C-alpha cells in the first residue's frame, strides 16, 4: 500500500502512552492514518464518523505497538573482533585487551582502512537485521575513526543508510571514544584536537545530531569529557555519555549538569548520579547485551532509577567488541532475565523511553494522534510475549511513515 488515508482495524493496540496504565492496551482498536501520521487511536466502536467510510485493513486480531527504536548503536565499523571474544573466554579481561592495544583500537585500524562503500556494505546487513524485527528509528555513533577524515567518513556512511533503507537514522559524534595510538600518552592533546578541529568540521558539514563520549578509566576523565561537552554545546549540539560501565567516576553527574539526553551503561551508578539524572531529565539507557557479552556481575541500579522516576530505555549497543547484538527482541529478554525488568518496562524501553533518549518523543515512541505512523504488527496476543520468547521474531508487518514496508524491506 502507499501512503494515504486508511484505518487499521481488528487489532489490539499497545499504545505505550505515558498517561495510561500498563501497556496502554486498547482491545479491538482502530488506528486511523493520514499520510505519514497517526490521526486517531481508540476503541473501534468510538471511531469518528469521518473515518468510517475510509479503506480499512483488517489485522486479524493481532497486536500493534509503536515500531521499535534502537537508541544506542555503533553499527558502522570495519573488521571483526571474534579473536578477542576467544581471548576473553581464555581469561583476558576487557581492560587487559584494551590496554594491550586491542579492543577499540583494533576496530579503529580496520575502520580507517575501509572505504565508505566498504563500511556501508558491512553495515547494511546489520541494519537489515534490526528492520526485520520492527525497527524504524536507529541511532548510529562514530568513534572508530578517531581522526578527522575517518570520523567524517563514518558519519557520512551512517547518514547514507537512512537514504537506502526505510529507517530514520540519527547520527552521534563519538570522537572521545578511545585514545588513538598516535596520541599515546597525550590524552589532553587529543581532546584539544577533538574540540578544536573535529567537532567544528562535523558541525559545519551537518553530520551529527548529538555528541557522545566514553567516560571511563580506559578512556577519558570527567574533566576531559566536560571539555568536549562544553564545545558541543557551543556548537548547538546536545550531548549524551557512556558512563559508570566499569567504575564510578562521576561521569553521569557531570553529564547531567550538561543536560545530557541520556547516560548509557550505568552499572556502577550511585544514588547521587541517579538524582542528578532525575533533576536534569536525563534518560537512563541500559545495555544488557554488553553486560551479557562481557559477563559482568555488577547490575545497574534499576530500583533506584525506578524510585526516582528516571525513564529507562534499552538498546542493543550493537558493536564489534562488547555487544555484537542486532536484535532488540533479544535485548528485551536479556533486560528481563538479567536486570529483572518487567516485560512492560522492556517494551517501553525500546519505544517510548528510547524516543525520549533521542529527543524524538514528539515524533514517535507511542501510538497516538500526531505521531509518525511507525507501527509494528505482531503475530502475538499478549505484549509480554515479545520479551518472553528467545530467538523468535513474530513481526507480521511494519509501517514506516504510513507505508507498509514489509514486502520490500522486512520479509
């Protein structure tokens, strides 16, 4: 079907609206679409008269949800880290691999050596895997170039993905991801380079929607990251942070003072950091794929985040070294089994709260009038089944901006 005026009927709609209890579930619902927008959602019996004569699509009693959002990925990169996976299983830690010149640096070398066309060819199958599970909004970070040309190259590839696939792509500049080998022992000089040369070039070419940084003992200090954030905000770019993944350096609190959109990982986050996030409106993005893959034991403080009312999103963290995961459905199951999130929290985490983490809450993440007509239809009867099953994809069809893209891009 093409975009037009139509009504989806015979469907149970999990609207995920924040002002409704549970999943915001409406049984025997109708969803009216006009062009690329949702115009009305509610019980079919309450469908306004002006919509009743329009073409209807009978969805056979299936479940509708907002389409899925992966709000933290590193999906553009070169090379493979399968050998390091084997090393970890033989006893090497993530920090040991990184300090020995492996980890992110090995991906940097492969990414620098790859052309834009090669990086695009590597990335598209990963993106396609996400689309097949109902994703229509995807954040993609740079951070494996760590020099001017390679960072711009990564961001250009990420932007191009959004022109080749039916998915909205938001790009994030992550130049402060790791210290490149040519700056060994000169981390402050590298931060100068990022702030003075790379960030202005990224901004002038319009290649980034936000700026991120890795605040950790194996990466950059809160003071160094704060300099990057100050420069980003001078250039009009919002910020987000990788923080408290391996230790508690206070990076989350620093980022909250910069009104960060999100703070991600957060295994070692303390109560002060949680309060700073609440005060700033910063979203917590939990990444169970990395927790699982690195066999971590320190859980993020989910109950503290709940008690404070901090929105919790989930994402794949799709990357070659610590979370080679391209399934948000599996991510939901991991969040429930590893972090004890409820299925309702997990589904909100890859829809409503993921949109909030990207500053896109006015456009997507819930089923309600005025939002983009991005809708996933599932062959399940209960929303909890999306988190319950492992290795099972029940997607029946996917609407992106009002168009059914299933046959051309999902099947």
